[in-house]
C-alpha cells in the first residue's frame, strides 16, 4: 500500500548513554516521508546535535545506530527493505558562525544557517 504519512522531527527514545565519563550521551531525532521514486518508497533521516568533542560517538558509530534503531522507528525489519541508496554526512555549526548573511536585516535561523 502507498505510504502517505510523514514525520517532522520525532524522537522515540530518551537520551542514550551513561554519562560523559563512560559513554557519550546522545539523543537521536528522525524525519521520514514518502519518496518520489515509487508509491511505497520512503525516505528516512536520523540526526542528532552534538559537539565535536573526542568523547562523542564517531560518525561510523552513528550510522551503525541508524541501522540498529530504524526498524523500531519505522516498524519494519531491515531484511524486508529494498535499500535504494544511503547518504550519510555531518553539518558543522557554530555558536558564532563565520557565515555572514549577504544582506542587511536578514536573520539566519535553523540548520541551514550554520548557527546552533
């Protein structure tokens, strides 16, 4: 059946990890929506907000967490999916961003601003 629902910034878990001394703490957020490649296809994102401290989970660890937690989030088994592509990356942000707006009286907000 066609999927017609979407999620915009959902979390389905508490903060994961013991504490900063033993294991980095992280909370994952999800987005999902129908994909344009077919009526039953779906695009799913998992993301988090963390600093670049060496104690944080690596990007590889986070991708492994995606495969671990996605079946619970979407209510599917990985073996039942036909994966079309995997895109993975990070978006650095700043408290005082070096990315300045190109015009006066323009306020940058959200992830695209590079400011957190």
